[in-house]
C-alpha cells in the first residue's frame, strides 16, 4: 500500500506541480505526518523532491524531471482493451482514433503484457444491443459528437411525441443506453438540460458558435438523476393482475419494477398470485400485458380489463 502511495505522490507532483502536505494528505486520506515521512522516503530513494516554505510553499519536483514509473499495470492495460468501445466509437466517427490508440498502447507495453492485452480483447466482447434489436440508426451521430466535443451550438428538427419541432440546442453529452443513443442538451434560453433521442433528430445544422458549459456539470450524475425521474414519473397508474407462475416469469421480462414485483409474488394453492403493477397508461399496459397471454388476467382497472377483452375478441375473430 505504501509503495503504491509513494508512486502516486510522485505522479501527482509531476502532473500538478507544487502541492502542500495538507493537499497530499487529503488526496490520500492520511495524516500530514505520514506525508512528511513519505516525502523523506522518496528523497532517500533519489527522487528530486524539494520543499518551498512560506504561504505559497509546498513540495515539488526539480524542474525538468520526469519519472519513468508511469507504466500501466497488467490490470490497467487489460481494462483499456475491455472497454468495448469499438462499436459506439465507430457510430460517433471515432473508430480510427480507437484503433490507433490500441495500437499505440500495444506498442508501449512489454511483450508479455502485449500478449495478455490481446488475449483479453479476443476473449471478451461487449454488445450493448438487446436480442432481436438493431442499433439505433443515428446517421447524424458523428456531427453531434463533434458538437459535443467542441461545445458548438446546433439547430435540429426533432420528432417529439407532440410532432415535429425546431430547436436550437447546446449539446452537453451523449449517452448510450440499451443500444440507443441519447443527447443531453440545453435548449437555447434555458438553464436545465433535457434528453433527446438521437434517432429522432430528423435534420441537424452545426454552428460555429461556441457556448460555455454549465459550471460543475457532471454528465453521469445528471443522467442518473434524469433517468431516475423518468422511471418514477412515467408510471401514472396501477393495475391489479392475477398471474400464474409461468406468467410471473413473463412479467419479470417487462421491466425492472415488474421484475421486482414478480420475484416477490408467491402463487397460492390454486397456482395463481395477485400482484399490483405500475402502468404508464391503459394503451401501453394493454400492449404489455398481452405478452403474458393466458397466464395472466387483468382484474382492474375496468377500462384496462375491457381493453384486454376487446383485443382478445378481435384476435379470436381473425382466427375463427
């Protein structure tokens, strides 16, 4: 543990320049006294670390010194090849850059680590697209990726649930979710980012106008919050179902919340269990619950039960 911390201190001083003992102690969650002992150990090992005293003082490396202890560990190198980014990178127009990066990484690794990294890449593959689905047709994704990277405004024609709309956007980030690409962007004149499905962008014009990203914007944190709100708000009602054991297995495939409900249900002596399932709307629920077949019966609400019965009658008429 200490050897790893000594190396990390050396790399921090190389990349950040002068740092105080207090800052280093906070970085590694150790005491200031421990940092002083570590600095003494580095100096004894020949690392040119020196201290400046005073209010703006701190530890730093001799000007021009560069450590050669920056080699990747086996786990670090292998993790880069396990990223599974070749498919998404190709969609964004960066496949050439990823290939070049991997070649440079291989060239920089010792022979024994080259073999390990190539073996890992050949034995593990990430395919984020679900069965019987195709990746999003996102022909405008490369242009959007460039706009995100360079903080350039874009004008889009977007197909929303209300119809086609025109929007001027400040693109902040791209998210790949279940094989589908989403754009986090701030509409012109607003402060809060919104989510746009990339395949629903019908037309796009990139601008040379740059914009300033919101201070402290964290794409991963924002997406976790936005997707959580979406999942919580999309369900506006409930349905009560009577389901067999086989139906519970089918119900679990409809979504995360449905899977949680199905796993907690226990069929009674008659082989049926009653469950209460959140639904988005009667129309959406009818489509979902038809996938359960005769292994489930909708008990309420009445309008959903009626919709299921009507669909069953029309289906039976087709096959009469």
